[in-house]
């Protein structure tokens, strides 16, 4: 039905960030009736039990923000035309979990004196 070419994922991270941002981009479908695309996010490579579905409209890229660093996320894109159901998934790409070191609070040495009247 729809032929989606390769899907590219670019991982954007900031040092000491608590979430990661991923930008997906893809080639247009060669099917002339395609009116838009949906990006699917899953925690499994078989794309079962999506945790998020985002409608990208007719654009060919989408930024997904604030995904949990400690989880590996998988993505695919499906085309739609408003009449037929969504196409099959494009190739699946993944964003690996980021090892985030635990943050510790600084130790405070507090010596509080209270005057009693």
C-alpha cells in the first residue's frame, strides 16, 4: 500500500539531563494519495503496545521530547491517506537507554543555635 523508505533517528542529549529528545525524519511515501504520517513509540522492538502515537501531519520529521533516559525506545512511522488504514510500519529504529549516574545531594553541615527566652 504505502512504501516508506528509511527512517532516521537522531538522539539529542544534554549533560546531566533527566530526559532525552529524539528527532525522527523519513523519506516521503511514493504513494500520491498519502496525506500524512504517524510516529509510533514503543518499549519493544516488535512495536507492540505503543506508549505513544504522534501525528506528524504532512511533514517529514518530528521531534519527540522528554523520553525517559533509562529506557530504550523503538520508533516507526506509518503513512495514512484518510481513506485506508495506516500503512505497515517503516523500518524500526531505536534510541538506546542512557546510563544516568545517580545524583546525590550535597552534604550540609548545619549548626543551628536556638536562644530560649
